[in-house]
């Protein structure tokens, strides 16, 4: 759990280079206020807008947000439709400002099942911001970690079958190069909001040595103060990566 009372030294330590967030609790935030779930998801988009800005100001280089999991298709069709519409809303409303502020957008996950207009918007957002470098914003949309690894293995197997790759030479780096996140450093810190304590199929390869921080705050209420508290928790830990 988060503890806001860490030393002054940790407060001045650099921010983690790559922060990944499982944005959970939109529905419960809405239910607590006797509001429709749709309004909870809309409030969640507002939180995204603020945290993207705050992360950049705090020195984060890579920010990965879990927007829509491949398991979310199991939700009622109306809610799935609302989530798709919110992606459209986010790109239409914020793309120009994100581009102006030097944010590089990358959307990872399966393209299958997404509407053509959404695919077009994704491609246009990535193309427009490809040259930006102030903050790399990675949105995991229609994404599942197990599916990502499975697809990577298929690509590697196909190369081996064509004689382009020696199976004996396959290393963890080979797998990483075939993941959706190829070229992106592994997350240093994974934050999950709303009190749940699991990764839920999010960046399961990449998070092998990430520090995990869990907070009871619902995502729509997650603020810069909560982000800074997570950073202090991260900075208070000793990362050994399997060593002593």
C-alpha cells in the first residue's frame, strides 16, 4: 500500500523512467456516486488527461496505460461501445494538444475486432506524433499479455521455419524484439488503482522486475499527489534484479 510519509531524500530522487498504470475502479467510482458506469469511464478519461501532463512534468520518459483489455469484450455490449467511443473522444479532443506538447503516442494490442474508423484514428495519431520525444505515451488497447507473448512466439517460429532464425540462438532479447513493446524499456514501476492487487494480464513479460505499487484510490480520483506518493514508495525500495 502507499505510504505518503517517506524521507525527504526520496522526494528528490529521479522519477522512474517507465511507469505503467492499470487504471481500475471507474465503475465502482460511479456506483459510489449513484452514477451510470459510462460517467465513471468518462471521468477516467479526464484522469488520463491530467496524469499524462503530470507524468511529463515529473520527468517520466515512458508512460503505459491499460486502456482496454482483450478480456473486456466480455462486458455488456453497451459498455464496450461506451469504451470505444471514449477512445474516439480522447483522440479527437486531445491529439492536437498532445502533439503540441511533444507527446509520442503508441497504441499496442490486437487490431482485430476494432472498427475501421478507430484503426484509422490510431494510425493517424501514431503517424502525427512519431517524431515527438518529450514523453512516450503507450496505450494498451484491446491488449492482453498472454496474447502478446503468443503472437511473438508465432512470429519467431515463422522466422525459424523460413530459415531466418536459428532456434538455438533464441534468447529473451529475441522474444522482447517481437513483442508489441519492442524498443520500449521494461517498466520500472507498475501502479494499480482501486485496491486490487494483481497484474490482470498486463505487461506480464515486461514487468518481470518492475516494482508494484497498489493504491485504494479509484482511477478517476487518482491525482498528481497519488502519483508522487507512488514514486516515493518506488524510490524507497532497493532494486536488485535477482542479485544481492
